[in-house]
């Protein structure tokens, strides 16, 4: 689908512009198959040699999944996308392609606890070092980058700090050192933020969250902006800019601006089994159709909740990028369009214990680990999502002991606010 269409139109149609050619079905079919018949021996050989991009095996290539990938690529203004079984699978697949033993990754410190743990406890076991830096300071990234840096990483909206980094400045620093920028756009979503338009090269996201939007389907995606010159760095990125040993092929020469996405599919998904399942992709396609509409409501409700909390006598502090008092409000205005996201964080005057009890006392808001659901959700990160971090690491990630992460749903805002007030009254 041409990108001349508006975002809302592409949410509905991109990836499946025409009815299914076999049946005329307008809804996306679910291709629930493990593999595909080859027309002849030459076709089979060509597909295994990556000379023909037809289907081979659903561990890494499936028509239903491809519809979702094409839709997300369109929404992110990208050249290609690769769907994975979860957001963490997307991060792992991207890291597998980009980083090897002896390399390092430079990442913002204000990131999701699971991502922090991946870098500290999983990538490290593969011999990849991670350097955590001040999220908002481009000079900190510059000081940490060296000749072995595989990529620079940050989140478009920090989880749960909600800070918005100076993307273009960080990207300029990375590119000056010949390093790609690989960013988590889960909180931003393509409805609010297009990092590829601001110097970022690659994205990963959890589609479980707002892209799907109903809390029923786990998934992730890698997004290829097609902008990084891999061919200029064949020794640094042999999977992409040199001769790929697995296929005896230079991916940059063979696949041009899609080198990264092809490598992610044919090296990571094919070898690690990180791919998304057809039914999950089909379910996510349904959710993506209403992404633009839902994000409008999420953002409107989140702003209403943030403003209410900002005036509440029992609330010690509140953080939301849409509030003028937020430390990165100006950056949020620069990089986000159509709203400031669906997450609000706050702390109660009564402190840590009251915050934990607050999660137990809400009726409408559900106490669980997800975010980006149509339903309002709440959690206490210091004792859950970021519990594996030390207190110092938690604070560097933007997690204070009293912080409550509130994922604002699409219910009537008056009902959400009433639920908050009643829970605060019970714990105060």
C-alpha cells in the first residue's frame, strides 16, 4: 500500500490491500501450516539459497505473519519488518545479528527491567558487554562508544520513567562513530512516534501492548529503516556488510536496504525459532486496525488522569510527558504527535507500602504485568517488573520505591478517576 494514504487508513488496509486471491476473503486468512510445497527442485534450491523469496517453513516465513510485518513496516515508515514471538524475542534477534563475543552495547539506563536484565544477565553470557549511560545526555553515549560498540539503544518513552530522549542528537553521536541506533518504540507506538524519521536506524517493539491492544496475544516485531550503510563496515558487521558465512552471500549486496531484516529472518528466526505464530499474527492484525482510534482515547484519558493526580492532596508527585512540569515535555512535543502516551506514573504521600496496597485496592484497574491494554492496569515496579535490579539500578532506570505505573485504558475517564480516588482513600 502506498504511504500516501493516511495513518488510520494504513492501520486497516496495509499488508492486505486485495482480497485473498485463492478464496476472495477480505479478512486475512490464517495460514496454519508448517511448510509449503515446492514447484520443482530448482525452486527449492533457489529458496534455500535465498535466490527466491518464496515460502519455505513457517518457523521464519508465513503469509499471515507477512501481512502483519508489511502493515507494521508501513506504519513505521520502514522498508521491512520481521515479526517475532515476543518483544524480548525481537530484542534478542536483533542483538544476535548485530553483536558478537567481545562487542559492547551502549544503552540508556532508563529502560524496562526485563530489557535491563537481558543486557546484564543474558547478553553478557554471550560475551557482549553492556554500558548503561544517562538517558538524556548525548555526551554520555559518546563517551561510552568505542570501536567494539555494536549498537546504541534507548526507548522512545522510558519504561517507567517516561523520559523522552533527544533522539536526533543521540543518533548523530552514534553515526559519527559508525554505530547504528536500535530503539524500543513500544511506549511510543507508530501512532505517536516514528523514530526512523529522526535518525534512528532500527526498531523493536512488543506488539503485545498497544499495537494489539486487548491483552490476549503476545508478540513482537523488528523494524528495518533501511538507512544504515552496513557495506561500509564489513568487518564490524560481517552478517550484513561482509560475506555471511551461513550463506556465502553478502547481504548488503544481495538485499540492499533490506539487509538487516533478511538477516534477522534467515539467521535469527531460522536458527533460534524466535518467529511469531500465524494465529498470533492474525489476532494482532485485528488489533492494529483500531490502533489510531485507541491511541487517541488512551492519550486523552491519560492526560485527564495525570491532571487529576497532579492536584490530588494524597499524591506526592506525578509524571506524564504531557504535563508542562515534566522534565522532557519539550522533547515529547518535538517527537510525539497526537498525544503523549497511555502511561502515567505517580507516588503516594504515604509511600512504599501504601503504593503496594494501592494495587490491591483498585476495582476497575487490574493489578497485572501488562501495559497497553484496552483495560486500565496498574503495577508497583520496584517490587515486580524491576525487582531483579539493585536499588541503585532501579533509581537509574527511573524507578523509585513509591512509583506506581498506571496504564490508562479506554474506559470512561470519570470511572478511571473514581477508581483511583477510592483506592487512594482506602490506603491513606
